[in-house]
C-alpha cells in the first residue's frame, strides 16, 4: 500500500512539474513577444480593456514593433464547456483576411489560458453611439458603416461561416477620424466565439444551444426553427437601425415593466417585422429595413448579403470603395 501511495505521489509531482513547465513556456512565448501594459497606479496589474462573455481583454505591446495590441484571454478551467468551440472559432477567425474582419495576429494556449492577440482598435460601436451619438449617426455616415459591415459579413458567409452574434459591442472602430467620424473604411467585425459552419448552410431546429444576443436574434432563432446565414443579415439590420436612430428597432419600454397589452404588441411587432418607424429616415433606408425585417413566416425570403449588394443601388454604389 505504501509503495502504491509513493508511486502515485511521484506521478502527481511529475504531472504538476510538467504543467508548471507548460505554463512557464506559455508565458515565455507570449510575454517574450508581447509585453502587458501595467496600470500606472498599481504597477503590477494588467490594464483591462474589457470583459466579454467568457474572456477578458488586456492591453499589451509588441516588443519588436512597439505597436499596441489587445490580448483576449479565456480561462479554460472557468469556461470548460466553451473551450472547444473557442478553439474552433479562433481557427476560423485566424484564417480570415478581410479589411472589415479584425485580424488575429497570434494564438497561444496553455493548461490554463487560451489567448488571442489582435490589433489594438478604438472603442466599440456600442460605446461610441452611447457616449457620442445617442440619437444615431447622420444617414450618409450610417450608410457607409452599413456597407463596410455588409462587406465583412459577406466574406464570412462566402467561407460558410455564420457569425451568430453581430451586435454593436462586436464591431470595433478605428482611432482615425474622417470628416468628424471614425473612418468607415477601417471599421471591423470581431468575436467569432458563437460562430458555426453548418453542413449545407442550414442549422437544424434540433441543434442546441442556440446562440446570440437578445435584441439582435432573428425570430426564427427565438422560436426554435431551423435557420441559415440570413440570421446574421437580420442582426445587421438591427445594428443598422441602432446606428441610424440610437435605439432598438423593436423596443417599446422596459421589459418587465410592460403592461400585458404592451408586451403583446411587442411580440406581434417582432414576429411580423413591424419595426419602430422613424420619419427621419430616407425611403432608401426604409426599403432596406423592410426587406431585412421580413415577418417570421417569410424568414426564408430575407435577403442574403449578396442580395443586398446587387439589388440596392444604395449599397452597390459604395461596395467597392469600402474595401479600398
């Protein structure tokens, strides 16, 4: 019995040493190339740029180029059920090469962390609208943002990828400003953590969990139907409305504080695609929104990214310019 216990103890110690060596190698590889920026007040804490669903993003600097970067770290132990999906999504993301998809520079993995290094961008679209444009952007600017995002989304769809979580928080703006607004030619989509590559392009009704963010989920996801990459187009339509107006297209008061009639009205409007009208929008903008917010019964007729490129002069005129 003592011999067995001794062997187990030695084995445990060797495993711990191996894990320690792996962590050390991981830290040496990551911090050998990138240096985490420290909080000037505490000197020892890394500067946190933000928190995601399962990740924390830190500010770092490339030791060679001196450029600032963002390091997105997932604690594998705390997020065990998401790790395999995260690995898969990072692999798809790193293979992307498009001006409106945020580039993954490096990926590192250790026993504890799964880390992705990305270029440092400015604020996300949600914070920008909330803090600088609470009533929405002028339509000519919003139109350019929409076209840039449509370009990036079309690229993902051409690779068979459904993003699954298009929202202002996953859209990053550059620090460069053109005519008073962040440069529309450098706006980028990020976070493919919910992404999938369904066989035949269809996610079956039986597949769970169903992913996305409330407020940007297409009706067919909410009710549990099968769906295609058109759900991303729906989410993009919601983002476009938020950019234009500064509020959700189907928001009527605070959920939980509605009367029964208000809640029923919201449910019917959402299902039927009856978004909040805005007299400030042009007929061209309304035309696109009406096509995107098709009733649930016509979800299969919602336009694809390709349809939006080819059928609407409003987008077609800017399509090539957005990728220059």
